[in-house]
């Protein structure tokens, strides 16, 4: 591949800090591998003194493979294999292992970490409905505290009451220390402390890694950056590659400010911009450029391409949600007829749950697809399990298991002690609470509600449970405790109701749920063996990929940008996320939004409006 002038300058750079701003599709990997080759060939750097670090094992492997191929083609000596390619965690663990003689037994797996957190949380008698979501959120928050080095007393949890989070965090950290176990975040913390406190060890590693190259620098967090700075000192032969416009991992502690401030940290830095895009059409780049221009805190850059022109990006509004997915299905079928491979098409969503209806349609029309993210099964959500239990009880099921699911949702103050057998009898419940008329009234009401539900359609039943039984009030209380937006839980209810619409009996709906669940499992099994079909992905998971045709769904206010985006920095990250999605497209790009979903009016995303890609709809 012929290099442009900016790439050549980056490749030829020798000593001192350098920042390479690499726009999407600009050939950064080729530039980095060529630079390493040049250090060996032109400057005769010892290969053992070069460290190339990135974020994932896959990225490190790809970089190493491309570098070795390049070296073989150039006829370089075999010792080029001594160049270190690794992830942050891999490199830092290597430093710790060398100092403390650690083994694999000292590493805490993610599975074991979750088990520990569950044990701690349930030991504190927490009531958790959405177990998977809760512990994922908890684990993420623990990582955030460690990676940003925020004092625990100054951290405010988004998952549960602050005092509960701090108690769980403290117990977890103490248990890990006692058992000499390190989680992934500890590898960073302990490595920082080791290099900071032991000058002899720090110097040893500085002498080894005299040239450091960091890929995807925009994704770096504070502690990773602090360690890299220590390793690079005092020579500061630090070569960083990244794009602040593609910084989308704030939930991992990444901050674009780190890259923005790099010239302040290293005043002698040389900066180059890879502005030529080898991937997309001019029309796609122009539209993406209009979106990202809305961000104030960024390196201004003009991205161009020498690729031939293509069609203008499609921006289309649909009155109802379902119309959007059916239209995408039609587009996929048409594109396939025109010769476009399924694998060259991608449908991108803001969240993994957004793809539920499209997956059902693709299954129905037997269009092959592959998922980059696991699709949560709506019917396995704890709210769905509650609805199904209510319906089973209405059909005559009196098993203790189903009764426990809903007896206190909403809270009726029924004690587990009242259930002394595997089958629940309302008569026996009334005997248990004899003399407590207020409790007997609640039990009577529950029995009446179940009789009312018996002859309803699934759609009618869900709405009756929500409004007539009082389940909505229960959701409000739960949301307040978990610091969730009540609307999020209501949306699950609405999706369930939408799914149930059209089914006449509970049995019909249950049969649909069973079939859908089996198809999802089959899809998950295929994921491990087959990589064929239309790619369905979140915007986050699509980073680093490219496709001929890209469809971005639900570009609506509250979805892109996501409703949880609060301040200006959150909003800028959401804008970057859309930019990343748009720049995945090589030839054709479509941006869709809807006017209504679940009987709620929706607006087009502010990003479409401010960039001039869509116009605000005037009300009646």
C-alpha cells in the first residue's frame, strides 16, 4: 500500500513524543506497523525495546500478524518477533507477575467475581429483581471507582443506595486482598503502585520499553495513561494513535480530555493528521462531518476521500415503529437481489434490546443474521416472568414457585411462612391470617384478580395487572430504590403488551414465547460456528468494522442521544457514537427514525436536526 505524506511523516518519526490523529478508515494500523518496521530497519532499534499496546487481544493479534507479514515481505531478520504486542492488562500483569511471582491462581475470573458479588449482596439481604443487570452494573461501578481512583466516599452509585454500594465495595476489596486475588482493574492499580513506589523496578522497565506505541489512544483511562507516562519517562519516545471523535467508552473510564491534553503533558509533541479516508464515499463523510461538527471540545479536522461519489445518505421517518423494521427487511432483500452479500450489510442500534422486533422479522423471513451482542430475551426479563406467573395462576396453577413470583408484587405483606407446602391454597392462607381482617381482604382481592384475569387475552391481562392489580405502583417503588427511571420499567411492560397483542389465549402466547426462545438459543449456538448473515450490532460493538451498507435505527431523541445522557460531556459522547456508526459505511448509509412507538410520540434526534439532515415536524 502506497503511503500518503502524513503517513510517511509518522513512519519516519524517530525520537520524542508524537500524536497521530487518525480519522476513520485512514489506514492507522498500516501506519503503526510500518513505523515499527522503520524503527528496526532505519534506526536499528533493538526489537526487545519496542512495546505496542492496544485494548483487546484481537487487536493486538491482528497488529502482530500484519507486522510479521510486513517484515517477512521486507526480508527482515527473525528477531523482529521479539517486539512486544499486547493489551494494557496483559502488559501490566506481566510486570506484576515478574515482581510478585504471581500465577493464574491469583487472577479473579469474571465469573468468580460475579459469584463473590452475589454472595456479598445477598448476605446484606438485598432484594434484587433484575439480577443479571444489577450485578453487571455493580461490577462496572467497582471498575469505575478503581480506574478513576475516586475516593469511595465521593462516589455516588447509579445502581443502588450509596451506603449499600460502599459497603459492598469495601467487603469485596477486603475479600480479594485476603485471598490474594486480583481482578482486571487491580492489575492496573497494583502496577501503578509498584512502579510509583519502586524506582529500581520502574527504571528496569523504562530501559526495556524505550519505544512505546499506543493504539486507540482515545479509549485510554486515567490510570492506564499514568502508567504509560511512567514507563515512557524520561525519554518520552511515546507514539500515540487515535481519534478523539471516536471516544465512546466513558463507561470504562475513557475520557477524550486525556487525548486533548496530550500536547500540554508533552509540549515537544509532534502532531500529524491522517485525514484521507480510504473507506467511505464523499457523501457519507460529509453527512458524518456535519454531525460531529456539533461537538465543541475536539481537535478540528477535515476528513476527505479520493473514493468515487456515491448516493446521498437516506434519512427517512416512519410513523410507527414496526414500519421501520419491515422496511429494513425489504431493503436487505432488495440489496441481496442486487448482489450485495448479507455479511456486507449491518443494522445498528443504540442498545442491544432495540433489535428485538427486527430479529423476530428476520427469523420469520428466514434471512440469516449474526449478532455482535447477545440479545436479551424479553420474555426472560423479571417483569415478563412476573406477568407469566400471574397468567399461570389465573389458569389454575397453584405451585409455590409461581405464587412466590407475584405474591408481594405489589406488596401484600404475605409472609413466606404462610406457604408451608409446594401447592398454595387460598383457603389455607386465610386460615394462617385468621383474625387479621386486613390481610384476609388482600388475599381475597388477589383471588378475585386472578378470576378476572382468567378469561382475558394476554394483552388485556398485562394491562389489567399493570393498572388494575397495582403492579405499576410496585414498579415505581422498585425504580426509586434502584435509582432507575420508572419509564424504563414501563417500557418493558409496553413491549410485553405489544408482543402479546393479537394472541387470543395465554396458551397461544406461551407457545410463541417458547418458539422465540428456542430460535434465540439456536441463533446463539450458530454464533459460535457460523459468521454469516446480516450483522446486527450496537453502535459500540460496530467500532472498528466496516460494511458496504449500513442502517442506523431509531435515530430519535431519547434513543440517540440516549435518555440517560445528562450533561454536555454525555451529549458529546452520544454525538461521537452516532459519528462512529455513520463512518462504518463504505457505499450506502441510511438513518431511520420513528414518529411513534408504544403509542408514544417521538421526535427525531437533535443530531439530525442540528446537522440539517432532518427537519423538525410541526404539530397539528
